[in-house]
């Protein structure tokens, strides 16, 4: 309802007649809401366009290109060889262990959080997991030689891969906090969680692995 009252004249305009410029001008004219509220309004518009695409009314989601003034996107960057070595030098740290596992597997934090012993096959060095898309689910994820000992240490005899000191599965927000604290601890504060995934792709590319194979992994 909050979003709808902000549609103004667009509320009576056919979706097919609205383009990206119209939506951006509309957002720019909303000046009395906070960045958070404008973001929620934008989210409603994105959902509306997804509905229109699903029902073959439009082809493109122009709403996804709406920029909300005041939001600064963090870009992050890949881990350098020296930074990766810093992590290896501190590999006794349980959080560092799963960060290295992310770097050497290309997995997301969320994927590692739901990983259980049932899906880890150390004898053949692969895991089965994944999220996000149909192609990404239940994919085969190789366990690099370098992280076999880390996987063994991190998992132990527990069911959940990442857990607290009591052996309980931790939340996504807790994992993000642990990541941030660890980056600060080892002077790597500029890194974001997704940088581990970017680094995995970069390392595989440098090793000469075909791009088709990287996509599958």
C-alpha cells in the first residue's frame, strides 16, 4: 500500500508503455522518503514487473535498473596470493578454515551453511550442494587437495559443517558477522563474502580450467 500510493500517474498507465527512464524519473521525484523506504518501494515495482514478465505482458524488467539515490554498492575484490597465504598462516582458526574452503570451492556461505556430512564424500573428494538456481542445486563440487585436511577438521564427526562451539548450526547472519570479524582480525577488512567466490573463479581460470567447467563447478 505504501508503494502503491507512490505510483502517482503511473498507477493508471499500461505497463508496456513504461520504460526504464520513466521509472527512474519517478523514483527521483520521491524526495520525502528515507533510502530504506524508497528501496522497499522499488522492490514492489520489481515484483510487479516480474509478474508482468511471467504473464507475457513485457519482456524486460526495467524496474531492476531503478537506482535509489544514497545507496552505495560495495564492489569487493578477489583475494591476492599474499592474502590467501595470510589465511593459510592462520588456518587453525575455525572461521579461517571455512573461508579457505569457500575460496578453494567457489561455494557461497549459504551453501556451506546447509552442507551436512551426508553430502560430503571425502574418499572421492567431492561435495554435493548448491542454492540459487535449478542449475546450481545438487551440483558436484570438487574438494581441492589443499582443503581436504580443512574439511576433515571443520566437519569432524558432526553433521553440520559450520557450527558454534556447542555443535549447533549457526545462522546466516552469525556467519556473516564471523566473516567480518575475521577479516578485521587479519587486516583484510576490505573483503566481502562474495569475494571468495570471485577468487575461486580467478584461481581456476589461472590454472587453465576451461570456462565451461568453471561454470558447472
